């Protein structure tokens, strides 16, 4: 956890929230440009509401960079420079005689700029991110201890750490809200982005996103592609659960050799090599070297577990569709809390038979931190 609060906190929402407001100020509209004409702008809000506003010669149109919290470095542009897909914050006054509202100022973030920033943030989450299940929270030291598979990480927070929390009814990162350390509880799933202390599992977090999700491991009973659902038998409860798949759900399948490498790591968490439990020539650098007969792909999977972040492994695994799943397939799922008989998938991983055989508990702990911050697709609003 496509991005980058996060209603939803996007690059433009972050900017809007940084602006002060007071009674008597013009109404503000935040959304995405859906049409631009000579003197009118059509805006679609994140809630799906479409608004047409008029512009005049006195309307100021400014271009701001994603992440900006002020207009100090904003540049003046023309209305015609706006394009469909750009994000805008528009200050409007009521129109007269039934006319659309009049824009007094338009602050725009170009779609391309947002996409570029989003890619950079996603890459940074991959490079400096760790995740796992919250084991404990220490308010006195402002630290959170998380478990990722067999490893423990201590997340150190500071007054500058940004906290986000997922909406319990949404798997979209854009619906996550500003949060705080005291809202994190044992059992939550958490991802943190920050610098790790050399030679330790201590991370000083720039940003933390947490949520209360559900881990389900089971076997597929049936697939209903028309309803975008599959029914699985939960291995823990032995009862059927209907899993809903949305456009934001991630679905991957581990290649067999990668699954075998991950399983070997789960069986021997203190060993360096995916197959033999020895680091070999990689001991000095902390990398896993594939032993004879073990593919580089499997070793790369084991290395991902060694770092405590399966999400990095998943980014390189094949995407699957519902039609690719069949009765009897083993799957692990991170889902919304839902009900005892139904939930919505955040991430689904197939090809996991070797992992569940090696260690069901450790494999689910490891997988629980693998959800991507933006759901299945990049959030067009511009956050990871």
C-alpha cells in the first residue's frame, strides 16, 4: 500500500487540506478534469459528482507540482493548457441567473506530473518499505513491533511520521484517512516506509499505513466469473467463504520454483540459502546465492522473504484472472473484514501449496504484509 489520508487523500486533496479556510471564502471543488471548453471546465469529483464551472478573464489558473502545500512555486497557465485527467482545486462563487458557478482561481496538477511522482513514491515504498502484523505498540517509545513471517521489525516513529489508516469498508489506498500512533493495535497489518538501521531490523518511519484486514487461506470450491466471485473453503474454519474480486484487487500466482524457494526459507528462517540453508558466497553481502539445482527465480523469492517483504516478490510474479483459478487450487488472501461468510479481496495469491505445507502460520504472516498500497491499479489521484 498504489500512492499516496489518502474524503480521499490524493495529491490534490493533500494540497487542499494544507490551505487555510475561513467563513466567506469561495467554495472549493476538488476533482479531475473531464472536459475543457473555451470558457468552461467540467470537473468530476472523487465521489462521482460532475460540476461545470465558468471561467472569465479574471480567473487565475495556476500549475502546482504534486506534493506542494503552498502556491509559492506555482506557475501561471491558461485554461486551454488544462487537459482531461488533470487534477484541479477550484475556488468558485455562485453564478447569477441560474448560470454555473464562476471560478475565481483554478489550481491544477498535471496528470503526467502526478503519474511521475506516483511512480517515484511506489518505487520508494518498494525500496525502503517493510510490512507485517502488529505485535505490540509502545506509546512511551513511539515504536511499533511487527512480525513478517519469522522476522520481527521495530518501527520507530517521530513527530514527522505521517500516519494513514485504511477505511474498514474499502481496499483503496485513496480512501485511507489521516491517523495516529494510538490508532494502531496488535493484529493490525502495517506497512512502513523509512530508513533501516545498518545491521538491524529497526526502521525509522517517514510514513506508516495500517489497517484491520483478514487473512484467509483455503482451497477453491468454485468460481463465478460473471459475479466476480469465488468460493473457497477456509482452512481454519472449514467453512465456505465467498470472496469478491474488484478492479482494485491484486491477483498473482507464484511460479512453482519461487514457491519452493519461499517454502525453504519458511522452513529454515535463519539460513541464507533457499535450498540448503547456507548463505555461501553471499554471506558477506547479505544476499542469497542460489545453490546447485535451485533457480535464480527461487533464490530471488527467498531473498524477498529474507528482507521480510513478499510484496517485492509479488511485483515480479504473473497476474492471474478468475478464469485461471480452478477447484482445488490453494490460495492465500488478504481481505476486508467482511462477514464470516463473505469478504472482498485486497490481494489473492495462488500457487501457494508449498508455503502452506511448510508453515501455514508463518506463510500467512508473511503474506499479510504483501498488500500493495494502491490496490490493484495505480491511483489516478496520485498517491502510492
